[in-house]
């Protein structure tokens, strides 16, 4: 299965790893061509982030292991794009 984009809800401790360390760990994963880490909320102990990774044939188990080995935790996978091209989300009028 060719995973081209994955968006995850990830939490980490306030002090470790820092965002650059986490980005470096993700960037080393097979298939990763680009990534975006956006900090959503910070409390006394944790930082909540949305992480989007794009590439060609992203190794998802390796990606999750890299995030966890860096010291963060994946809470959910919120988007997965699979196939020979990327389909952007189209908002529907209801």
C-alpha cells in the first residue's frame, strides 16, 4: 500500500524531545519527503501537536516507532492518503 500522506495527533513532554529532535527522527523514516509539525496546545507537562508527513510509500510502522523512540506518543491517526496521487479534502456543503 502506497501511503503518501498521514496526519497524526501526537503528544510529547514539555522539555524532551524538542520539536527539532522529533522532526529529525521523522525525517529519517523511509519514504518521508516532507513533514509539518504544528503545536496545538501546551499545558504544564505536555505539548499537543498535529504532525503531517508526506512522501512516497511512507513506512508507517517505522514512522510510529521513530516518534515513540524519540519520546513522544501517537494518540491518533487522523488522515491517511493512499494511492498513486494525493486527493485533497473537498469540503461538502450540507
